[in-house]
């Protein structure tokens, strides 16, 4: 197969993912803290602290480590005939979607994404959706238009 | 082709009335019973209930007649139109090119009147374009309607030809074999589990004393009781699985006319389904655990609907000898006819398959080791059990490794894998919606990779997957399956 896809996501994605990761891990912290609090009344000190410590480690991983790894792996490229995606931290997957199979393309952006000026490109085939997340809004629009244009050019085969 | 508005078969009145009554009964059964319970069984109450029932039946019958009179259907102006509604009129128009299939179902009531229910299924439109259902049509009318709708896309030349040619019919003997080997024992087991709740309540009817005495009589040893019970439940589950298969697949007939496949099946409820051959995305040959030793298999198709990802995964034929599968495909879906020798996986993949199979067992072992520092004897038993599990697990891993394989040629991708059943999936290159190469760090170290190709099917697609083929082969194959490779070859 060809070399890695050329394009990367917008660097601001890392910040966004850190925030969403932290928000997602907050309940975890709360649960860990609660278990510690209830354990500390009956158990000796080191055992009681363990749950909150574990929760803290998970929090750091989710909010600090994973966004970076994820961003470093994520690459995409829109070739003449196919969209090429690479992603995944542990299981690295490389996805090839022929442009001729793409039925339509969207850009989407949530409230948090808009704050960072980011958007996600989603393209649909008959077997489901694929996405390129966290591109800066103008790039996303460009990618969307490019895909839709190339899709139209493909002859039916 | 167009036609004037037509009414349903008069049996529709009765079917409609029966449905109304069924609704009322379910609404009134609780208050009715309460009434009976409070006032007891005197003649006046009974008379009142009887009178109520007669009035209700009469009302339902009148309503049935009115709604029959109000319901008409026609095919005109390139669309199927259905008018309904006694008080609130409702007209539904479905453009013919949006019709995905015209299926007929024959429930028990319909069977009694010799009519069929026709379902005009659409897809793509989703909720804004629901399906239309005609509860009762004479068989000939249903056939005529189907021809009108489906014929719109075809040349109306083959009018009055012999009709669909039967490709294969499931014999009664095969039907029983299919039931006995269906492997739906698991499903039946869970059904039994639900029923056992009910039986528990029933069990309270017999006194515990009686039950105990019966058990003491037949089996003084509790282990024997358990064994007998397990055997009995197993047998019952098996019989249920057979019964389920017979209900669903009795009289299974696959036939073809032009570009359409027709499937008829069912014992009490006759079902007929249409599959446009052009919409078939992939074919699966499934050799169940109980069937493979006898060289038997079942055939399934993944087909896509109109427009978006709606479609179905359907049984094309429930049981046939493995070697007949390809022959049947030649008649039913010639595009998918292939039976290549498969590329095996590299020898270094075996270790990963065995590893994957025994990891869950090792987890169990760890749990046992952690849980049993207290009782040495228990730990010993636990380890013995784990040891007894590890060997079958390893064997299972080896089986999965041996049965995995792939081939690509003549624009057809063939992939074989085993979960429990050994499944061979065939899909043409132009049906593949996307391809993935997936690698974990372990796989990278062993120069292996997993490939996955997706085809459209009901509910978001079906996949063809080969785990742990050589990394180079995986990359070459994904390249070959792409659109670029074809251009180069030209």
C-alpha cells in the first residue's frame, strides 16, 4: 500500500479532545472519590486512597495522554479515486473508501467545536458513515466540496 | 400500465372486524373479569356480557364493511395509490420506482379465506414514506398487482409465460434435518428459561411434599436428578428448535423469474418474499457446527434496498449439501458463482489464533487462583477444570485458524472464517463500500494484519473479515480491491 495519508487534523483538536476527555472523566473522579470517602471510614489508609488514585490516573490518561496519541495517529488524504483514513491508538486502522461509493457528504459542528472553529466531515456510503473529525471549519468545507466534486466525476462502475 | 381503483377481497371486512374485536377484547378483559369477580356468576351478569359481546361484534362488522368500502388501491401514473379511512380519508401514493418489494404473507385467518396479505415495502424514504399493507387480496389479484408494480421496470413481454421457475424446494426430510441441526438450541434454551419462571408458579400448585416424594422415588441420588433434568431440558430445547424451524421453513421454495428471486415459506403463516437479483450485495454459505460434519450448509444473501442503507439479510435456502450451493448460485445469482481454492493464513498466525482462544480461559484461571487461597482442595479442582478448558479452547483456536482463508479473482472476493459456524462469504469488488487494514502492535510485530471489507446490507452493512493474514498480502489485496488497480489492468 501507499505511504501514510498526507494530511493531519487541525492542532486545535488536541485541546478540544482534552476538554471533552476531561468532561467525560469527571464522573469517574466523582465515583473514585466517593468510594474512597466511604472506604476511609472503615478501612486503613492506603487501601482507602487507592480508588481515588486509580480514578486520577484514568483521568490523566483520558484527558492528557489519549488526545495526543490520537491526534498523532489521525491522518487523511483525498486521492483522485479514494478517501484514505488512518486512525486508532492501539489498533491502527487504515480505511479506504472509493469516491464512487460515496452517496453524500456533510459537515457537522457541535457547540464546543464551533467555539474552536472546528468541524467534522461525514461521508456516507451504502454501508454506513465515515468521518474526518476536527478540521478547521474552512478546511472542512473545502474537503466536503472536494469529495462531493470528485464523487460526481467518478463514472459508474 | 394503469388500472382503475379496485377494492380488496370481501374477506378484508371480516379480517378487519376480527382485528377490531381483538383490540376490544384486550382492552375489556381486565374490567370484565373484575366485574365477574365482584358480582359472581349470576344469569344477569352473563346476559349482560353476552349482549355486550353481540353489540360489539355487530359494530365491528359494520365498521369492517365501511372500511372495506372506503379502501381502494390502484396503479396509475407511475405510482401505487392506496385510499383508506372511513371518517378521516387518507390517500397514500408511492412512486413505483421507490417500491423495494411486494411481499405476500398469509396468516391463519387469511389462510382460512384463501386470501393473502400484500405488503408493498419501500425503503429509503424512512418514516415519511411508510409501507402500505393490503390485508386481503385474492391470490390472482395479488399476483396481478405484483406484476403491475414490478413489471413497470421490465418489458411486459413475458406475460403468460410459465411463471417463475422453481430452482429448489425443501423436502420434508430436509426440513426435519434442518430443524435438528439448526443450532438454535441456544435460542430455545433461553425461551425455556423464561418459561421456567412460569413453571415455577405452576410448581406451587403441587405440594412440595409430593414433588420431593416423586424425586425420592425415581432418583435417590441428587446428581442423577440434575443430570436427568439437564437432559430433559436439552431434549425439550431441541424439539422446540425443530418446531421453530418447521414453522418458519416448511415448504421452502426458491424460484426465479427474470431478474427476481421469489421465496415462499412457512407452515401456518405463508410468507413470500421477493429479492431483486441486482440488489444482492453478498452471498454467504454457512456451515453450522452440526451441519458441517454431514456436508450440509445454508445459503444467505445480503441485499441492499433502494437508495440508502436499508435492505435485508435473508435466508436464500435453509439446508442443502455444500456442493450443491454453488450449483444453486449458478441459477439464482450467477454473478456470485465461484468456488476457488482459498489462500491459507501464514503459519505464524496460528499462535495468535490459539492465544486469542485461550485468553478468556486464562482469565477464568486467574479469577479462580485469586478467589481460592482459602480452600486448597477447591483450588485444585478449579485448576483441573481450567486445564480441561484450555485444551478445547486451544483446539477451537486451531480450528478457526485452519478454516480461515481468502481468495480474490475474477472481480470476486471470497472470504472464509469460523465463529462457530464456518462461513464463506462471496462479494464482487464493485459492491465493496470500504476496506480497512487493521493492525494491533502484536500483529505488527508478527507482520500480520486484519482486513475488513464492507458491503451494504440491512442496518448499516455487513462485513467480510480476514484476521491475521500476512501484512504484505493484506496491503496487496486492499490495493487490488480498489478502483485504481482496475484502471491499471486495463
